C-alpha cells in the first residue's frame, strides 16, 4: 500500500507505481525495502532510507528507488514513463528481455487493477446519482421513511457531495420509535425492574 493511501489521500496512477516498486525491489533484493514489521510503521517513523540494490543494474536500481519515494510527486508520473525508461535500458543492453517483460507485466497488472478500482468507484457514484436518488424521491412521496433513510445512507457512501442527495436527506425525517404499553399509559422507568 502506498504512503498516500495510508494517509487517506487520493490514489492515482503513481500509487500503483509505488506498488510496482515494492514488487521489483523484493524481486531484485530478496527482501522488503523497509525496516520494521509494516510499511505503516516505517511511514510513521523518521524518514527511512531504502537500502540500495547491489544486485540490480545501476539504472534499474535508481528507477526502483524512485518508484519507492514517499512523495508521489518524486515518483515517475505514469506507466508510460516507466515503459519508455525500461525500453531505453533494454536497447542499451543493461537489462535482459526477461526483466523488462516481468516489469511490463507487473506494470500492466497494476494499471489494470487501478482501472478496475476506478471503474467500480465511478459506477457506484453513477448508481447513487442516477438510480438511488430517484428511488429515494419515490420512497419519500410514498412516506416510506425508513426505506428512504436506508437508501440515503447507502447513496451517501458513493456521492456524498451530491446537491440532490443533500436536499433529499433534509426531507427524510429522523427515525422515531413508538412504544406501546399495556395497559395503555403505563409508566416504566429506565433501569428499574418492573414490579411483580
């Protein structure tokens, strides 16, 4: 998991590039790049220097270390940049075809995972905006307050800033509880057991 994800910031393509760096580092060095039992511990501690990769060609080692930068702005900005860099290294004879192919496969898998995640996010937001809000309005017209409240809560997860959702949320009354007693009007104090 990239540092920005651990800090609750927005993920983008550079997040997947960080993951690619983790995999390439472990493939090259045979160990994880960060001290401690987790990446979270490393990120919460003082800045840690990632150990160099003595078994990797210099240029590949530098690329992997750039991929592992905490700050996304200091990482390569796109998968295309990585592909071009690896192609250039391959032409220079510093990397085997196998290493380039492995890195490109990992890059494509990461890009695919990011694409799936982005698609799911946007399709859920589209559902909230286009379907859920219409259903909430219908439930409000039918005075089905509990169902409307539940659907508003679900839609709020995917489109929290929607002006229409905020408007409809204001129309849904807060849930109320009605207690009926026998005999009617009987009093019961909280915490006091009923008399026998």
